[in-house]
């Protein structure tokens, strides 16, 4: 079955009770047992719920893994993944990962003895150099946020295999429509499904897929034991969103290409960060490992004042954190999503006060360009 067909049909045939063609919202916490332990596969909705089960089967098939698991948010998903490790274990993590990923390890799991070294994973030698005898996993994101740095998944997969590490990838930016890390050596993929998978800014959720059934089983144990699961209504909304993933992702990217071309010709714009640009240092790797370049763009307008003016004047772009929905969003990472990073470190990374990040929606590109032109003018 081709990927676009899977988006519509995977994980669910029709409701066995009624023939309903979409998954009913099983808004239920517990299930009648005919005798002790004799039931129809469901006992209690933290452990399993039919609406969530359809979503979990769907994402497992889309990412090409053995087991899918649903969570109440992307960070609830990562929390559960990190619970696989013990005090004294060490992780190698990308230095440009989502701020909440850093915060979760640095401010919470570190207190329980889970150590980490943060490195630029776009350079394989740095990753190898950071591995210690107690390193258990390599955790990356590609492309990263907000600078869209690309990491070679196959090279990381090879390093992980050589050193017996679990290779974990945050695939939020690309989604399985563009990129399937399990096909390039990853063991676990996770998502903030709040973003492109949901796609409509109306649900907060997380998803995890394990390549190996034993890893999936361990994660399912932790999912039930720790309990960060999504409700059935959110699972339903996610499945509804995922049905249109292919059409949305194509539109996001087509619009992104038009905006990148326009931004590149503007005198106010010092630099455009987009992996689809042939001059982008990760362009070739991205071409090799992904089907597309996505809908996220960052650009530097040289000063915080001009960035402020643009954000004040836009009408169509919404000033907001988050990304990946049908409507276009705009933000200044230095003062919003990445404000927790110290200023000198931000400047070192290139996250300057004049850096603007946009999540390109699926509106008409001409309207988006007119909005930015007015805001810059
Ligand atoms: C790349 C990435 N990963 C993970 C997360 C966390 O997901 P959630 O907000 O659903 O907990 C986010 C949220 O912004 C993100 O952008």
C-alpha cells in the first residue's frame, strides 16, 4: 500500500459493532468483564482504549515500526521514553533540540541521575567523541529548530549500532510523510503530534513508535505505569488530522518554496535558513534521507527592532508559539521559544534578536507574501 493510501486506511477498517467508517470516540474509562480477567481486550482506558488503539496502529504503520503508543503531549511521550533509562546512564543529545527536550533532561531527569552531553549532531565525529562507557542512547532532531540544521540519520544509525546505543529521533518537523527515521537505523521515533500530525491547532498530543517489538513492549509497560495517555477525543482529532497529512504537507512545502524565493530577494533579509536551498549545508543529506524539505523557514532581518516591527504589523501571520498547522505562524525565537538559552550562547548558535521563524500554513502564498511585504515596508 502506498503511503498516501495508508494515511486514509491504516489502523482501522470499520467499527465491528456498527460498521462506522471512522473510529468512534470510545469515551469510556472501564469495560465489563464476563468473568475475572475474561474480557474483549480492554480492561481500563489508561491501559488501552479502542480509539487510542486505532491511532497507535496507524502511527506504527506510517513510521514502519512494530508498535505505536499515544501520549497526552509530545513531552509526555519523551518523559516515558526517558523512563527506560536508569540512574547513572548517559545520553548524547543534539545541542539544537527543542528547548523542552533540554529542560526535561536537564531540570528533571538529571535529578534522578540521568546525565547527558549536548553536541552538534550534524558532525558525526562530535557524536562519537561524546560517547562514554555508560552512554545508552543517542537522541536527535532533524532538521532542528530554529536553524534547520540537518543530521545524517544513516550515519547516526551506524554510530548507534557500533556503540550499542538506542537511537531516538524526534520526527515532529518532517512527519512520516517526508521522513521515516526507522528506515535509516533509528530504534524509536517520537512526535509532538500537536504539530503537523494534528495539523489544525486544536489538539495537544504525543506519539511514539518503536521498531522492535520488545522495545515497544517496554514502552507500553511504562505508558501504562506512568499514565501520560491521551483521551479518546484527542485520539479521534489526531486521526482526522492525519487523513489529510499528505495534501497538507505538499501545500506547506510548495508555499515555503515561494516564500523562500521571495525572502531571498528582499534587501532587509540577511540570511534565509531552509534546507530546500541548494546552498544550505544540509541540503544534500536532506535530499537523500527525506522526501521533502518541510514548511519551516527562519530568516534574519539583522535587528531586533525590525523583527519587532514585522511581528507588530503582520495581519495574516499569527504571532504564536507552536508550528505545523494550516494557519501561518510567526515568532522571534530569541524572545519566545528559545528565550531560556543565555544570550551569548544564542548569538553563538545564530539565534539572534533579528531571527524570525515562520511556520508556513496552507493559505495562498501570494497573500502570505503580501502580508510580509506590508510588515517589512
Ligand atoms: C520539535 C518538538 N518536539 C517536541 C515538542 C514538545 O511537544 P508538546 O508541546 O506536544 O509537548 C515540541 C513542541 O513545541 C517541538 O517543537
